[in-house]
C-alpha cells in the first residue's frame, strides 16, 4: 500500500506543476474535482493545498480536521477552477491531520497532512 500512496502523492505533486511528468492521470478517474496532496508534507510551518473544481457548485470548502474528527480550520471556496489554500500549520500541535474537499454537501476526497515540531 505504501508504494501506491507514493505514486498518488507524486501524481498530485506533478498536477501542481511538475511539467516534465504531466499526463500521469489515473485511468477512469474524473478530473472534474481533484484534491491535491499538501506541499510540503510533513511540514513545520505552512502547507499549500491545491484543488481543482470543474463542476458548477453553490458551496465548497476544504476542512482540516484533527484525528478526533474536530474541525481545526475551514476554508471556503467561492470560484470554480484550479486554486490553492495555505494552511498555517504552526498554529497547531504536532500530529496527523486530515483535510477534505466537500462540494454542495458531498465529500469528494480526503488526504493526510503531518505536522512536526
């Protein structure tokens, strides 16, 4: 499973701008909504989380949650397209956090962010 996670992480990084490796998409997976792996991960300071939303929507958000499920921070997204948010991880303790992209009440993807001190 670790190799597959590494492949997915590399694909996410490349989708954010690794020009020489573009075109590495997973067959059968829609590219209408994508939540990218945070960069850097792990982090001591801030982390950039990219997203792509190519569907019409009324409300969208990226929520960062602690392992107990409590929401640490919510970032509302107001426009479709490719974008990113910056999470100031320094404001939170060391540990593993999860971030999720929800659009119009539907959960599209969840990924992991590790904060080290």
